């Protein structure tokens, strides 16, 4: 795969995760829902992605997929943290 395509896909996945993490916090705030419930669901998704990583890593040929999963996790966590810092 062309390195520019690979890096642009990595950036798209990272920013999409950031958008989803930020959207969950924003939607909870706009609807006056409980923010800890939204954070709980994001943590569940992140934990699912961590647990999904182990079976995939046993196969040696899926390093690209593991990188995509890791970047999605990092983006979601960063988006959620940025929403939390906006409230301070």
C-alpha cells in the first residue's frame, strides 16, 4: 500500500474517533443527560476494542488492522477528554 494512502487513512480514522468521542460528550450535554453514563459507554467501547486486539494480534499479518483499531481508540479517548476539559 502506498505510504501516503496508509497515513491518510490513519489520520481519517484518528479524526473520526475524535469526532465520535466529542459527539458523545456534546450530545449528552445538549440533551441534559448524565455525562457519566455517556462516558461509561465510551469506556465500554474502548474496552471492547482492547479485548478485540488480543485475538487479532495472534495472527501475524494483521498489523495494519491493529493500527487502525489503536488509532480509533486514541481518537475516541482524546475526544472525550477534550469535552471534559471544556466543562472545567
